[in-house]
């Protein structure tokens, strides 16, 4: 995993916290995260609504939907990982370019 940028100190190799939905509300999931010094933000089954978690999750779902528009990425035709990664980079640059065109041109 690449290093996570922060202000000062040694770069972190893992995220500070993890947001997850009710499907991951198990004691062994929470223990595994705490063992790795990651703060679990998991919605509890039967207690919390998923609305608060949805604010963070929507960004991820939206981004995955943007990548799913590229058929070559949605269905993996490439066997080699380096070619597949290159297509991901091309798709990300196209998504950014379209965003810039829409908002700044």
C-alpha cells in the first residue's frame, strides 16, 4: 500500500479510520481493525441508521460508477496487471479531463 500523506512525521502505511456499512458489524472485524491501529466506523445493526455513513459511501459509489462506464475496465479483458493498471490510469485521466471541461470551460 502506498504511503498516506500527512503533515509531519513518518508516513502512515495504513488509513487512520475505516468506514463500513452494517454488513461488517462483527466483533472479529472490529478486533482486526483495532489490532492494526485503525479506528472502525461501522454502522451497528439494529441501532444506527445508514444515513450518516451514506455521506462518505456516496463518494466511493459515485467514483466506482464513473469507472464502470469504461467497458474495458468493468469487464476485465486484460490478463496482464500492468496493462490493466494502464487502462485504469487512462480512465482516471479521462474522468478528470471531463470534470475540468464541465466546470472550468
